[in-house]
C-alpha cells in the first residue's frame, strides 16, 4: 500500500518577512525603484573579479524590484476593489 502524502505544514501565524510585508503595505510603485538606487550604483562601480559577482547581484536586485512592484500592484488592485465597483453593475 502506498504511503499517503503528508499534510502540508500549517501556515505561520506571524509573517516570515515582517519588514517586507510592512513595506509592501505602504509603499508606492516609485518607492521600489528608489529603494535600490544606492545599491545599484555601488555595484556598477565594482571592477575586476567582483564585476562578475556584481552582475549577478544586479540581476537579483532587478528581479526583487519586479516582484515588489507586482506585490504593490496587487495591493493597489485589492484596495481599489474594496472601495467598491465603480461603473460596474
């Protein structure tokens, strides 16, 4: 007899990343870009063997910006829907 799949663990009661959650709850889309400006400038100035590492870090930062923007977009959409359907029947 095959073993049944174990039940997934329960969701944590506390958010795993409270700082990110609180940022996404209040941030505007343009703030996401400003969050990483200094870091990207510092990575752009690296030379030599660290330049390859900085390219990888830059890609990770771009992906993080994209994901944060996506989360903020979802929040904005949810807020708009909570205000009520405008023009919908």
